[in-house]
């Protein structure tokens, strides 16, 4: 009897050719036309913005992902139900066009062989959970914080730099 292998896949720039946290927040903003989130996205993810380069320098020199923190912070006070619905829509309708087909095929082959397949990502849990549900696999991700039914704009648990553990 062959012992199943543990096979771990990342999402951003691996199974998908996008940063799924930023892509999800762009999708959420486009559905709701929220100017504050739109400004934050532009400021921290557009190469025409000085903040983009400031964030890149801070990340490279000090390991600080200021852009990610600021972009997630823009979700503060957004309703959980709206974010969950947008994550479902993003995972089911938007991400397909960003799939890395060879890696998706490899994931499906491992799953078919009975291996234990786990998605491990520092992307936010709302998105990763939906992708895992679609693929029928386990998952672990950074956890977006909520106070009741409102987003805190902070991560309760951040897997950045801790995936190996």
C-alpha cells in the first residue's frame, strides 16, 4: 500500500498569475464603487504612484509589506456578508482566467492519486477558502479580522514568512 504524500500549493504567482488578495480587493471595489478603497489600491499597487515604489523599497530593505497592510486596512468597516459574497464571485468567476493550467493539472493529478493536497497561502482566508472549496482540497491562509459583522481592516493571523512552520 502506497502512503499518500502531502502536497502543498501556493496561490499567488503559482496556481494563479495574480496576487489574489489585491485582485480580490480590486474586484470588491469594482462591484461597490468605493472611492476610498479605489484610492488606496491606486496609491499602493499602481506603478504610476510614488507610494508603490516606497512600498517596494520598504519590502526589499526591511521585509515590511506596507502596501499589503494599507490595502487590507482599506476594508475596515466593510460588511462581512458583502466580502464573503465578493470572495465567492471572485473565486468562481474571475480567477479562472488567471489559472496556471499546468499547475492546476498537477494539483488535480495529485488529488486523483489520493495524495493530501493543501493550499497554503498568505492571501486572505475568504478567497483561499472559496478556491479550496472549488478544488476540493484543504487550506490554510492568513485570517482577515472581523468585529461582529464588520471587517477590522487587520489580519488576525498572518502567514507571511511563516508558511514553513
